[in-house]
C-alpha cells in the first residue's frame, strides 16, 4: 500500500514541533491502515465477486437479469438494517471484538454461497452476508475518527477507500483465473471455487484485527506516554475548532437520528455509491456484451476503468485536504461523473473508448465517495457519532440495492444498460446541487491550519 506525505498543522499553545506531530501520525497511519486496508479489501471483494460469478452461475441457476440484480442488491438491505446496532456495539466494546465478530461470520457465510442451487437460496445467503457484515465500514470510519484529526481524514479515508478499487483491480483477474482454471476439480464449478477460496482469508484477517489493533489511543501499548499525551492535545484542539459539545448520551443520539442534515450527508454518499456499485456488479457483464467472452480477459479489461477510478479517489481526496475544501471538490466531481456516465451510455464506438469513458465517470464518482466520507466524522461528534455515522452509512448503502436492481430491471426491459446509467447520472446531478445549495457549512468545515 502506498501512502502520501502528510503535513500536520500544530500550534496554538501546543509545545511540539510539526516534525513530532508528523512522526506521530505517520506511526499511527502505518500501524492501523495496512490492517484495515486488507480487511476492507476482502470486505469489498466479497461483496462484488458475484459480478464475475454471474458469468457462469446465471445459466446454471436459470436466473434472470432482474433476479441477479436483486440477489446482488439484497445484501445491502441486511447491511442497512443492522448497521446502527453494530456501530453502537463497536463504541461500547471496542473495534477489536467487533471487527473479529464481523469478519469470521461473514467469511463463513460467503463460503456457503458456493452451495446455492436456486435464486431463493442465493437471496437468503446474500441477505445474511449483509447482516453479518453490517457495521464494518461505518465502524472503521468511527474508529479512524478516534485517531486522526479532521484535516487528515480526507487523505486517510481515500487510502482506505482505495481498497474498494484495489479489490476489483487485483481481485477481478484472480477471480477470473480461478473460474477459468479450477472448474471441474472435486466436481465443483469455477464460480464455486471462487467463493470458497476468497472467503477463507477473511477469517484469518479477523483474527489479525483482534490481535493487532488497539481500541483507543489511550490504550495503545505501541504509543509512548508522551505520544499519547501529544495525540490527545492535537485531537482536543481539533474538536475545539468545531465548537463541539459531546452532548448527553441518548439525547445526542436521538438528535443525530432526527437531524435532516444527516440525511443530506447520506444522499451525498448514496449518489456516489450508485456509480461504484453499478460498476462492481455490472461492469463484467457490460464488457462481455462488448464482445469479450473469456472470463480472464473480461477481468483484465475491467482494470482500465477501475484504475482510473482509483486515481480519482486519491487525487480528489488529497486535493480536498490540501485546500481544506469539501463542497466544490464533491460537486464538481459528481457533475463530471454524471456527464461521463451519460456519454458512455450512448457510445457505440470502440471497446477502448467505452472503457475510457466509464473510467472517467469512475474518476468523478470515486472522488465524490472520498469527500462524502470525510464529512460525517467531522459533523457528528461525541455520543452522537456512532449512531449518526451508522445512519449515514445505512442509507448510503441502500445504493448497493438500488443501482444493481435498476440496471438489471432496465436490461430485462430494453436489453441495454443505458437507461439505468442515465438514471444514475441524474441522481449524481441532484447530489451535486444538494452539496452546493443545501449542505451546511458546519458539515464541510475542515480544521484550520495553525501557523
């Protein structure tokens, strides 16, 4: 995993040099991010490998495009329903136990997908997979807010979210090779082997999370007493810059759940995720319809748009942090994505040009994802944060149900993905306008540089 050079504003009475602060957060970054990155890599691979499995399992199970879209998306219903309880539990018992529980249960459920023989069985296991994985991502976002101040979260979040693109870039070709070369071994099809082999590492990573992560900075044995004190000073200074009051337990949680601005933040993430999940669940099928039939080649061609999306995630996140600006970075990214997605839906030319247009769309909405996820932990603090962040994630995650189902439904109706892509582009346009005109300044505020 490649990280970036980070700058750390320090001052305002803190008796510490910028070099000391930079060294502290570099140490935190390299302790936490490799583990969380690998965990999120397998989390996302496990969600989207059904897009490759579809190429073999759909004719064997006899499911329609709409049924496949429903199976892909029903995961997110289970995920959304149990996200808030899971995040509240993380805040209570800690990240180590929560992440281990999540990863072991979802690894077992994912492996069981290899035995489905009907659409109904696929629906049940995908729903359970969402239930068991619920709370993973918002829990990690909450967890990172304990460790990094607001002015670093854009870049830290972009590094974590890069796993959502590394999964299809690296995992896609691996999935293709497994499906292509292991079919028939032990009497199992290639897609069955793929589910099994990609589920087993998840359980191991869950154990690593339990052994290597620390729940809070003050309990981290790998930080010295001086480093813990410095960390607390910097984080307290950042919280004070937002005029934050921790609130009072249930009142703060209820306030977050009924705050309409929380739902605006959810819309921002929902819209960006629509593009992401449309890509992850349908891009292999789109490439197949462009004339590429070999599963391994489909996975390799998919690397082009996914790599361009990864560039957008890193560059937009970095630019947003360096300029301490969120509103226009999000809005312009989503407007660009909407235009590119619409053009790509109508393009009838070469395969390479189609993939480049889709990649440019991915550059835009992936940048939007990064900015959208830097906002909730800044706006929601203290006792309100676990429930509020989980609410944002729960609603945003419903895009994983809506986008795959929408494209599957329109494909059954029209034989094309164009109408679904145009509709998703319209949702992105709406979210850009919401960010420009409706999202409050308190949600997009970034801790000020102290010189």
